[in-house]
């Protein structure tokens, strides 16, 4: 029987955009929540009472779960070949302790960083848990990065130890040996070797002879200490390492896991999102550990094998980002999509216009949509299972008027900010308090740039999320768009300045302006570049494609390139970019030469069918 709340069965697109939460919606949601009342009350208490000074941590939560039910399955992994492997809580904790012993022998202690460059595999998660058990910080590197970008990221970590999976040999080899930070340990994998990596010690071999006792440091870590570094593009060029404290992770466990997802011990949550993504490392892991449930870890997202892996791993829940939902919905129907046992999904970015269609086609009874960001100090969670909302938060926030040119909050003549009305879109600010601190980045200047001070009264401080949301009422919001010099594509933040730098390094390109554009039928924004060629140069479709593909992650490569005569700029360097973004790739507005990228080999002249191919997922870079 479905436990969904039918709040707007046949809403028009306008109604979907203007969706408000009313008191009647709250009343309708109550009966379905009754079985989870005690669990939710306990989680709410935990959310509001855990403090920075509390002796509580990610490692301690995992360690206690392993002691409580050592025989229960913690990890279930579906290999591409069809085999499903399982690892119990007890066995996983023993491996984590062995890894911790090895890391400790390499000098890792309180506050030290362990860089982790590895794909989705059990060892990636276990090394992260070993690190935080020691009071260290797990630096989760994006294994899609290459060259200067990856080198910048690993330098930022300044790690004591760098753990590298052999499946990431290509990425590792793109970083100069002399720039590597810390001792390198490799995670071997059958059939995956690298001439560069074979020179380094194997973590598995070292762990074979290591001690397996729980490290005593684990019982001393406090909630306010740093647990992970998660890389985010932010609003400046190269990636920044945002801090995830144990406190924020614990709040996610109570807020998203306990109030929203509400797994049971018998549940299995399938996650095919990368472990360097907070939806995996924080949302998925904390939801599983909050219930003592099972995490099914997929290597990567694949439309063709998604539902078969969900069925094979016995998943009753899965984590998503909006684009994942869109691809599944666009795929042809297959039997496995109705053979699954999934009853709840958790994630962010499920677009209003496909919400009902998605849940009905795949028989999803409950959607725990949430809003959050790697560096944000609070999260919204759709605890009531309402449609088309990112949910509610008990923590203070404000949705304010903003200037679309400066992309900053608007100040009234008195110097204060103005909150928008219910139903309107504004810039989301979250209040920085002792109970919801802003952990910031490794760069203090970057941290300060995200803080809005004296917003409503002298001395207050608010985190600027850079996101536009619709204020829906009853403390609910819905995500609308993203501001700043980043846009979101394929579930990743793309920094426009990073792409501009790579484009400008091409000998034929004098200047480049990069921005995100909406493509009908897709989530997020696709990359588009307006470039001015050097004097006498001609646009080289193949050479430009090769230049970009070799230097950027696939999700950051522009799908559209417009050749312009001049890059017009105002004193704020913003208004022309706004105009270019507004014109996008509309043939009625763009008379300049326009190229698109149907595959990684070469750009071609724009053709009308291309946006539809992007929406269907047939364009793969």
C-alpha cells in the first residue's frame, strides 16, 4: 500500500512552480508518519541537543553499530560481472581498525589529513572510516579530475598519507611526482595495474599484519572536529576543500536519516553516487548507520544496469540526484523497474515537473527530497512526504531579495536585507549560530566571502548559499536555481573560471566567457562558452574538443561554443555575461557561429535536434 501524500494530482506547470505548503497538507501527512513517531522524536532531540563539545563522531557511531550487531551486513557490492559481495559490520570494523593501525604507523593522528583518490569500492569507505577513527580528516579527492586541477586539490589537502586506488592510475599519473603530498599507499585491484603505482606499498598487504583493536582515539573525538574535506567548485576558479565536521554529519544522521529517510534495520540503501560526493559519504552513510541497515555500493551510475543492480542488491531504498531521476525516466521500460522492493528514495534535485511521473512509473511510495550543500550549515528535509518540496528545517534561515547582476543580497536604504513573500523566489541565507556553525573552507578568505554580516541586525552573520529557492510556507522551500560563477551539471558543480582558464590556454582563443544554460528536459545547466578568437585564427573543432577533453572532467566540458567578435564587459564584469546567458543557444537571438559537441571527438555546427539529444542522455562526453 502506498504511503505517499497526494497533494496535487494534476498540477499545471505554473501550479508546480508556485506550489505552496498549507496547513491542510501537514494534516494529510500525519497518518502515514504515525509508525515512525518515536524514531522521529528521538532524532529531533538528537538534532537539537548535539553540540560541538559532545564526545560524538562518525567513527564512534560506526564502531558502536559494529559492536551492537556484528553479524549484520554492512556493505553489499554488486560487481559489474554479476557477483554480489557482502561484508558484515564486525568484519568491516576489523578491517577499518587494521587500516587505522597502518595509517597511525605512517604518522596519522588528530587533525592529520589522509587524501583518498579511489572509486566506489569498499576499501574507499573503510579507509575514510579508519581516518576519522584516529581523529584525522579524510580528504575525498574527485577521481574525475586530472592534471593541474587534481594537483591543486591534493596540494590543498597537504595530506600525511595519500591512498590511491589502482583504478585511478590515470588520474594519479597526471600529477607530477615531485608535487605529491604525503606517503603514498595503493589499493590494489585485480586486473588494474599502473607502472607508477606499483612502486608504492600496498595498504592491503600492510594491513594483513596490523592490529585489529578499536583505536583508543575514537572515544575521544568531539563533534566539533573536522571529519572530511569535500571538494566543491564554489564561486572562484579552482576547487575548494569544504569542511564537513562530525557535528554536521551527526546532524545529517538525525535530520535526514532519522526524520526523513527513516530506514529500518532490515533495509538496504543502494548508492551509485561517488563517495567523494556528500550524498554518498554523508547522506547515505549516516542514514544507514542511524538504523543499523545495509549500504549497497554501486561502482557508478548506469541507466542500463541501475534497476538490475537495485534488484540484485535487495535494495529497499536508493539515493539520487535530479539528473539520475531524469535519465531513468527517459529510458525505455524494463521488467526490473517493477521487480524492485524500493519504498523510499532520498536525494536532491527531483524536478517538480517530473515528480509525479517518476514516483508513479517506478512505484516509489516516499520521497525524502532534501536541500543541502557540502559547505552549508543546515539542511532541509521532506519529512512529511509532500510533493515538489525540499522540505523543512527547524534551524533559522531567510529567503531574501537579490540583485541578479551583482548576485548579492539587496540592501534596503537602512542597510538591511529584505525577505521575500511566500510563493516568491529569493536568495537562501542560513543563520550562523553555535548550534549550526559554518565550518568553511581550508582558505580563510574564501570562507569570509560566503558570510553576509549585519543582514537584519548589527552583528548577525549568515551563510550565503548562492542558491535561489522558492519560499513555500510553513518553513518549507523548493530549490529554484544557482547563482555565482558556478553551475550544476551531472550532479557536479562546474566553476566557470576554471573552464575559462582552460579555454584561454588554447593558442587560437584570445578570451572566453563560460556560463550555464538551461536545456529543456534536463536538470541543472549545461556548459556554454562564448569565445573570441586570436587575430588571424580560425576555430578548430577537433583540436578544441581534444584540448578540453584532455584537461577537464567530462561534466565540465562545454557542450556549446559561440564564436563572438568581442567580450563586452562592465565595471563589474557581469552584465555582458548575463546577456550571453539569456541569449543562450537560441537561433532567434544568436547570429554568431554556434557549435555543439555530440561526442568527445569534435565540435560540429549547431543543429536543431541537439538539445533533444542532450536531454535523452545520448550525448556522452
